[in-house]
């Protein structure tokens, strides 16, 4: 993806996207571990497990998209969207590559959409934050 800025064309920073993906997956893993602890300790029932998994994936993607956009410094939304998109692709491809793959489910598709939207929202939030700082000066 390229973005014209009037002076020159700026490319998508894949380093920023990879940093966002790593941050997103780490955040999701920590939140999922916390959710597993909550379920194991009996603080919440097992019925909320899918909801907690979706929340952890969405929050991880949101933070990952925001980090990618901030690290890139320009084109915040495309960086957040690409972070969510690559995370979504990994969410779909990794189960396919596993030995226990039994087909794509609606839950997998919904989780993938949550990740895509989370990354895009993270990029939007980073872009909005950038605009507010410019107006304050």
C-alpha cells in the first residue's frame, strides 16, 4: 500500500505492522491466560469462554493496530488495518495447518472479523489522537 502525500509516496512500514502483530498476539495471550484463570478458579462460568476469547483477540488487535500506527508515524489507518488483516489471516491459516483441523467454523470467522475490525479501530484511534495533538499546538 502506498499513500501520496503531495511531496512523495510513503510506503507501508512492514516493521511497524510486524511489531503491531507481535504486540497484539502477546496481549491476546495474556488476556486469554487471565480468562482461563478466571474460569479455572470458578470466578466465572465456562459459558463465557467464547466471549472472553473474542474480547482478548479484539483487544489484542486494537492495541496491535494502535502500536503499529504509532510506530509508523504516518498513514495510521492503513497500518492498523494491515495489522488486523495479517492477524486475521494468521487466525484462519494457523488452524488449517494444525493436525487437529476439522474445518473452519463460524466462531473462527467471527473471531477473524473481530481481529480485523480491532486492528482498523486501533489505526483510527492513533490517527485521531495525532489530529488532536496538532490542533492543540
